[in-house]
C-alpha cells in the first residue's frame, strides 16, 4: 500500500508540474521546462514522457476506483 501511495504522490506532482507548464505556455508563450533544461534534448523529452506516464497511471487508477464505487 505504501508503494501505491508513493506512486500516486509522484504522479500527482508530475501532473501539477505539467499543468503549470502548459498554463505558463498558454499565458506567457514561454516553456519553463525547455528554458531550464533546453540545452539537452533528452531531459525535457524525458520530463514530458514522465508526465505522460503519470497521466496514464492516474487515468487507470481513477478508472479502477470508479469501478469499485459502482460495485
């Protein structure tokens, strides 16, 4: 259970980072992740990939909770 809670917390943090990043891109037309890690092509891509995996994880967890609730 502790592993699941840690994974859930990490996924939530990544989704918050991703959401804030997209908000800043939309508002200021500025990509903070690219500005900080732009010198290396692999790092921003890895961050965006991790955010995508976090979204998939949360969708799966959310779907499993919805099924349990309908019982």
